C-alpha cells in the first residue's frame, strides 16, 4: 500500500496543476475496516504561505481539493512527511492494531488512518466501534514501536 502511495505522490508532484510551494504533511483514509484494501489514501499537502491544505486522490486521474482550513494549534508548525523515511509498513501496523482491538474486545465500524510526522513519522490509527468507543493507537512508522494507545467513550466528548 505504501508503494502505491509513493507512486501517487510522484504523479501528483509531477503534474502540471501541482503548486511546487506545497509539501506533503500526511496520508489520510477513513472507511469501514473491510474496505481498507480497496480504497486510495488521500495525500494532503501544506501551503505555508496561505496556511491551508490541498488534498489529492489519484484514481486514474488526479482529483484535487484546494485551500482547506487546517485544524491545528496556533503557531504549530506542520512537518514535512517524507515517504522514504517509512520503514514500518501499513500491513504490520494493522496487525498490531488488530491485536490491541482484541485486547479491548471491540469490533470497529470505522477506521481513520493518518500517517503524519510529529518529530518522527507516526501511524495514527483511530477506530470507532459499535459501542461508541474511540480507540486511538500511535505507532512509530520507522521502528514499529507502539507510542501510545488509549480507549475513550465517544459520549465523553458530548458538550453539556
């Protein structure tokens, strides 16, 4: 899967519509877990001049969504994600996540996958379960080490 993302990345940066001032900040995918193998990652590029994201999906042609507002803390610098840095592949990441799901006795309805750089490249995987729980797992994308895992109720996010 990572090799396909690298191919998509090359197509995007070599396309005529690509703004050379942008740099890759993450890969993103959200879907039911059964669909992971059938879907394409969205590649998000940051524009430091405008403080916006431009997203691309390559599916035969290149589909682009420009100038999306970014959800980040003020003055937080987004780091460039370099795909060549990734040593721990997606399939092994999902195997680790599946073991953690078993530990919590949870069945996911949705998976949100984010590959981003926070000092080091990180697989940031979130599962939304049928019992309205959120399980978040962060795995170092170089070493494969579990950096963080937690489970919380989605109902705890409700504003009163």
